C-alpha cells in the first residue's frame, strides 16, 4: 500500500485536508496524448499503461527506465497513480518527474523504494506541464500495467468509523482437497481480490451535483484509485464498483450521504 508525497509537500490553500479521500478517476486524468518509453521488452507493450486493462503491461529491457505521457497541451497535474505493477517484487525505486521546460526533467517526488506491488498514489503540489513521466531505478526490470496523471478529486468530508482497510479486506476463493478419512491433501487458490466499502455523510449538495456526479459517470466506464485518508494511512486501492452509488438527502439542512462497495485488484 503506497501513498507517496512530494518532498516538503505543502497543502495548497484551496485543497481539502489530507484526512479527506483523494480519488483518481477517468474524469480527472489526462487522456488523448501520446506515450513513449526508454525501452520495451519484445513481449510487452509501451502503450499498455495508457489503458486500464491490467492484463497488458509494459516492461523495459533494463533499468534505469522511464515511461512518459505527453499531453496534447499544457494542463495542471497534482497526482500520478500506478497499478498492476511488480516494482515491489523487483526491488525498484520510483519517482515522478515533469518537463519543466526545454526538455529539462524536474523531480516531483523523491526516489522511493517500493515495498510491495500494491497500487501507488503519488501526490504533489500542482504543476502546469505537458510532459509527465515515471522514472525507475534499482533492482530488475518490472512490469507495469496502468499509469495515469491528473488532478485528484477531493472529498468534502472525511470518514473513519467502520471502514475495513483495503489491504486487509482480502476476498480469497479457495478449493480444498481432503481424503475420505479427512486427511488434508492440499488446496488451490482460485482467485484473490480486495473488497471494502466507503461511506460519507454531510456532503454539500452543490458538490455532490457537480464533482460527485462526474465520478458517478466515470465509474460506469473505468476503474479508479482511492486513497481514503492519505495523511494517516498508506492504503491505496485500484478497482471498480459493480453498482453505481446513489446519493441521498440526510434530512439535515441541505446535506447528502453516499456509500459504495469497491472490488479492487488483489496483490500479495
């Protein structure tokens, strides 16, 4: 589980506190640009991380390596999200960079040793740029399935009570084999995924009608990342919903509530 902050990160004045969830969904990330990579193994695809199909991946032939997204024009960015990677397994170090002008790459996060293969949500102060990239060093060449850059959705309220952390919310389907006398003959693991629920209350109606409405539409089409309380918990998930959530009025002033259950990509 990996939340990465820019070194010396200072919360922009208009942003919500960092105990409020950050989300990266299809209405927030940059699309329509072009991608390139330092190198690509013959059995993999340089453009794979530009989609959200986790079964196709990019793998460089060696490290150090980079993967770059070039947008159609300059825009604001304050996150980089990665999913379906093996940088933990392969012992890699990771950072996010942007082209600060004239092909000069500036660091947005420090070199970070990746401890496991869980999704990554890197948060940095907003920059206006066209070219963004991830830069990988150390270890051996990893595989990476999804990379997105954009401007994060910020929930208007925090929550805490009753939430099962995504990294612990494992849903593992097992098939066990026994002899006629009950001897254990082994078992196979058919599938593992994460599944947990999120529940927000006291949300302003105007915000729900604008920003949450965009999220509703985005989750019908694409998976998304969520860091539910990034200042306190290094807990990031990448996945989908099987039912689109429907906000409702609480009967308290003009405030609304909404919840959803997320099925996320598993990892060990």
